[in-house]
C-alpha cells in the first residue's frame, strides 16, 4: 500500500515538473511576441530610449491604422491580401492535386503506376530553390509575372502530401471498396462520399501546415513580383527595415509584424482539434 502511495506521489511530482517545464517553455516563446506587441503600441521615443516598457502603451489604434494604410511600396493591407490569396491558392491546390493523384495511384490499375509514384516522390529532391531559374523562365514565357497565378502555380505540386494521402488510402479496408462497388457507386462517388469524409483530419492537418508554408513564402514572390501592388506581407516587412542612415519606424514595423501573424494564428486555432487528430489519431 505504501509503495503504491509512493508511486502516486512520484507520478504527481513528475506531473507538476512537466507542466512547469511547459510553462517556462511557453514563456520563453511568448516573451519576444509580447515585446513586439508592446513595441507596436508605444511611440518611437519609448522604444529608442531604454529601458523599453513592458506594458502596452496608448498608441495602439494610431500605430495599427498607420501600419494598415502605409508601407514602403504598397499598403500593408494590400500585401496581406496578396499573401492570403497566395497561401490559400497554394494550400487548396496542393491538397486537391495530392488527393486526386493519390486516389489514382491507389485505386486505378494502369501500367507504370508505381514508377509514376516514385517519380513524384523523387521531386522532393528538387525544391523551388533548386529549379528556380527554369521555373522563372517558364512563368515569364507564359506571361504570369506579377500575377496570382504566377505566385501560386509553381508551388502547388506536393510530393509529401501525395505520399501521405497514398499511405492513408492504403489503410482503407478493401471490403469498403467492394461494398461501394456492389452498391453501384462510381469511382468518383466513392471518392467524394467515402474517401473525402474519412480524410477530413488528414486534410485539416495538411491545410494548417501548407497555409503557413504558403504565407511565409519570400524568395519566389521576391523573384517574380516587380509590381509593388503584388508584394506579399513577408516582403513588405523586409522592405520596411531601413537602409543606410535611415531611421526605422519601429512601432509601425512591429505592428506590421503582429498583423502578419494574425491569419496563421487564426488558422491554427480554428483547426486545432482536427490538426492534432490528423497528426496523432491512429484510428481511421
């Protein structure tokens, strides 16, 4: 009895230490974000003259309004809209293409389907940075510079998502496929009414990851957008930093950085449960 009580006590102590470690880790991660938020609510003088305040100031509306309507080459609101279109286009495109390609590879019998799958998988060794010159040439020849299609189309193929959906489809029982065939369901009906609902958690997990991937793109938009009105928010933040002896408007820069975090945070919070289930749930 005493041994069991000792085990419970040790387990309880470890429980508290685990939570304490998690709290400390969260504070380490959250503190720089808090400093950025505080800096976005004070004046330039409050930031330049030490010590920097640790509590929000009274210039929240002023700084955030200026951040939304200002920008080095384009308003921040315009750049955030461009980033949103690009992130959603890349995310939806990757998921749609990966779902259909995995469905074709698993459920259709055609010569060389295994070879085609591994060819798709081998494209992981050719990220955008490696093929950026020929990709730029193709986009330029098609007249898609300074356009949403040019920002989205070169990035919508995903070998990783195709592999994940293929592995999930392989776990679907054959009896389910046979039952759908006996009931007279066509391949696309089986896909829409059975596979898609079963893939909901996987789609949600990939949606979160791919949205953040698309939102944080910097190199490709920097290369193909020469029109300031097509700049993305990540480019805009970089352009706000001064060059030479120019003075940075730190409250506006910090406000822009906080605004740039809002859409990804909303996506993560709104899809948190499905995201976690898609990553850890083993019961399909």
